[in-house]
C-alpha cells in the first residue's frame, strides 16, 4: 500500500507509473473519498472535544445532542474508511526510477551472462526423455491420479532434490539466515496484505476460506504481521523450504511437457526485512547469493533486470536469473529477486523502531532454488553420451553419488 500523503502530492506520477506496470488506475475517486474522509475526521474530532467539554460542565442536554450528532458522523466515517481502504489497496506499488519502461519480456535488460554452455558431440535429450529413460520422472501416472501438470519424482532424482535443499540451507545459514519450514495455508487477510490480487481471482488454490501458498515467501513475510522490530535486530533474514501450489492461470498450452511448469513444486526461498536505507544494498546481496549458488552448480545462466511490465502488483524492482537448457537452446527462468519496498509492510503493519520513532520496514524476497527447474537444468546440462547424468561437484557429498548411471 502506498502512503496516501505521497499519492496526494504526486497523483500524475502515481497514475503514470502504475500504467507502466500494466495497472491503469483512476485516482480521482480515491482522492475525492480521501478529502471527504479528512474533513469528516476533523468534524468528529471537534464533536468529541465539544462533548468532553459538556461532560466536564455536566450539561446533559448539550451532551445528549452532541452524542447523537457524533454517532451519525462516526457511522458515516466508518463507511468512508472502508471505501478509502478498498480504493487505496487497488493502487499497485510503483516501479523504481531505474527500472526500464517496457511491456513484455523482450524489453528486459540483460545485466550479465555467466558460466559456460555445455558442448555436446551428440544430440542432447530434453529432461523428460532423460527422466523417463532413467526412471526418474513419471508424469503419466501423476496425470491419472492428480491431473495434468503434476509429477512423481523417483529414485536418484529424489536424492538429488534433497541434496539441493541441504546444500542451500547449509550455505545460507552460514550467511546468517534463519532456516524455517513455514505453513502452506494462509488466510485471505494475509493474501490481501501481500498484495497478490490474482490469488483471490483464480491463480491461488482455495481450501475452504483459505489459500495454499504459491511460494514460501507468502507465509514467511506475514509471520511478523503487526510486529515492531528494534532497529538493531535488522536486517532479519530467513531461508524457507516449502511445497508451492499455483493454478498457472494464463499459461494454457505453455510448457505442458515434463516438469517445468507444474501446479505443485518445491522451492527454497529467501526473505529479508531491512531498514529503508538498506533496500538497494540488500537486493544486490540477494542477487549475489543467487549467482553464487548457480555458479557452485556450474550452470550457465544470465541475469536480467525486469522491465516495468514484468513487475507484479507489489513489486518495485525485480531481477530474474535464467539458466540455459540445451534441449530448448535458450535460457529459461529459474530465479527471481524482488523488493516490495514498504508496500507489503504497510498492508501487513510490520514496523521498525529507531530511537523513539517508528516506521515501516522494507521487505525483499528471492528464490534460492526452484527445485524442479534446477533438476531440469542439471539433467540437461550434465547429461553424457552414454546416457548417464553427472552430479555437480558441490552436490556430490549431499547426494552420496557422483552420477546417475545409464539404464
């Protein structure tokens, strides 16, 4: 949620930047309701003051009259407050000034390219062919049991998944992150607070009146809802593992083969709470950790700065990492790192205290590893001519083996 004072002072800027993200808004109604609300608050405060004076003078006649007037004003104010908060929550977070204006992925900026693409003297297979041949993936039986976009992960690939998780947790706890396994069900108040309207309108899986999380971030960020951090306790960083659930609304026909785009998948996610002044530094730090982990697995990748049209409702700036997939001969998204500035903190009421003053802190999130897509990247980039799959050196001690043998 944006600060209403900022919106009042910069209505044209807010409208323009919201439009750049693909969220056109009309602030006229919000500002009209805001003005009525401000005036009514003054009137209510005035009546309360007059009623207090009447009580002190023991003037019951005037006090009774003021009480009736006050109740009417308070009822009207309650309705205006509800309308105000509904309207202001429809305003998205604004992109940072250094985010390029663009409408789609073609407008994203390549920041740098890392790693070396593998060179094969044979035609590389895609991850599903490899998974079926080596008895690592079963999507047919998963479809029979759960429907399309589900899978069974089997045999050595199970060990490799847990190896990735343990490798990541070890690395990040050494960096000072608190490890956590969060709940995967959140209530509508939290979804609304996070600022993901698509989860309320079809993208999220609903369970009774609650929702399954689409990433660990969805239940880690709000865990400090209605709390105040001491300045000396920041930054506070978490690394969380969880299963994630997404309907993948709008992706009909995309990536239907294999395990690249599933309704259920596992992720290791980083979340940071920081002081406003540390936002930029923290985002670069999270990106550096992502690159470090991808380099540790010796996977070819590129880092992108996302354009305005690629930013979600609560996001102010975002980087993506894409890893090279030989079978597709292109880079595909595996990681993202975002700052939501104080947008989510305002909606969830998460603050920090500096001396005697309080303010809203800044929240950031970043993928450590999306497990399924990382498994795909390893299968495809480490496949050998004899049909076996080598295991990245950094994962061998966690997996307990150096390669998945051919069958």
